[in-house]
């Protein structure tokens, strides 16, 4: 499973990720204007990897 934490901003997003199967982990800044963020998530879909994405924004909305 790939676990991704997201700090979303209107122009970009910062992510930290870890793959629980391979141990791979890292951080990235993904821009929205050049399609970098969309490409990142599209590639995850193509890999058919099990994934979980979390964001502080999602947590705040869930607690309302």
C-alpha cells in the first residue's frame, strides 16, 4: 500500500509518501499549472497500487 500525506495549496501541493511493500519513501512538490499533480495521481492509478491519501483539510471536514 502507498500512503500519501498531502498539504494542498491552490497552485501546488506538497506530498510525503511511503510504500509499505517496498519501503520506498520521499517528498515531492507537485505543481498544478503544468499538470504535474494530475500526472502523479494518474501514474498511481495505472500502477493499480493500493493507496490511501490523507490531508489536514479532509480531517477538518470529517470532524464537522
